[in-house]
């Protein structure tokens, strides 16, 4: 038997046929075109699933289940999606809509949660009995995996790790609160602080790499400048790594996972990021003489969404 995994994003719908070990056998994608509303988007998710399945040489009889990762809150018990902000979806009856097109067992979860599940099945945290996945992108998403299964709490919002408050009265978050982990540990945080650094030190390497245009600053520019020991960029990057460590140590003290996995665009900084976070984290850990979670870099990249969604059905 095989599984279908669907990674629903604001830009693209990515679909794959996946075996029971988390290996993608065939995949494809098409534009989401969010402005059409949820009905046509869900119809396209089903259509792309059938297309990719046909191209893979399998049939619906071979499909054990279909799983979907969505960029928002999903209720895995009822199949409803209370909201996906980036898609402008509110209280969408996802199961009922999708199963009008394909009548197979269907599972739905938050996209960061399924990415974490993917890493625990066939990625860097495979074999761990518990892991926490942090996706460091435009925002900061989280996935908690315990005994091989996603955990999102009684109300299905327990993995919103980006909204742990790590600084009282801190930076205003898009959620309306202040001081959320997301405002300090995302790519957006690096960009914001890089622009602030450029305001104060216009002759910094950050300015050279962006051509003096603050609008062109991205996380990679700040990290590249820090790699070259630019003082302004180094200050921003060290603060960023320390902020990540503050959030991670809270997770360690509360959940005590075996592994914490860093994914998303910022994680492409590799060991430069990993080493800085580990260095900042070590003095913060509560139990100084006991082992604590390994901090590792994700290895599945953009395929994690497809793999993890498919593994919901396994």
C-alpha cells in the first residue's frame, strides 16, 4: 500500500505518492490560487492527487490513506479547519469537501507538525522517541512528536511554539501579542534587526551586500555578513541565536524531548547557526549535570511537508 501526502501552501499545492517508509515515489504540484476560495482549491488538491497517482503507476485501490498539511490550525478529530490566515480560510469543512472528490481515509494537521513528523520518520530525528521541530521561516512554526505521533494538545493548538512569549512587552507580533518567540526566532526577525543595524551603521557589510537598499535585506545577507565577522551583522546574529536558545530552553525544560530539529530557510545557514545556538543554549539549561536534547538541522527540506502529511495516515 502507498500513501498520498499533500502540502498545502499559500503559493503551491505539492502532492506526493509515498511508501510506508516515508520515501517519495512520485510528486507534482500546481498553483494554489488562493483568491478562488476553498472550494476550487480543495478540488485542485484532489485533482493533483489523482494526476500524481496515475503518473506513479498506482491506483486508488493501492492508496491506504491521504494526509494533508495546512498552514494554520486543523482539527484532526473533525476534519474542520478553524482558520488558515494566509489562505483566508475560516471554519472550512475540509473532510466533507475533499471526500466529495476522493473517498479515502483522510487526515489533516498543521504544516509544521507534519514536517516534524517527516523528520521523525525518515529524517534527522528518525528513531527518537520524542522530538520538537522548529521551522525558521517568515514565521516560526512548531511540531511536537511524542512516541512517533504528532501532539497538538486537547484543543489542537498546542504546537504553536512560535507564540511562546519569551520577552514581556517585546516586539509586536502579527497575532496581536507582544514578545512572541516568532518575533525573535524567524527570518523576519533577522531582516528587521538587519535593517535597524543598517540605520545605525550605514557603512556595514550589510549595506554593501544589499546595495544600500534596506528593502533588499534578507536573512541570508545578514548571515553572510556575520560569517565575514562584520561587527553590525555579528551583533544581530548573536542576538538572534540567543533568542532561539531562549525559546528552545523553554521547550527543553517543559517537554524534555530527545531531539530539537531546526528547519526552514534560516536553517540553511548550517553549522554556523547550529554552533551559535548550542553555545548560547548551554549556560541556560536548568539541569547542568544531566544530558538534554540534541539540537540538529533538518535534512528533508521542502519534501518534509509531503512526507509528513502522508505519514499521518500510517
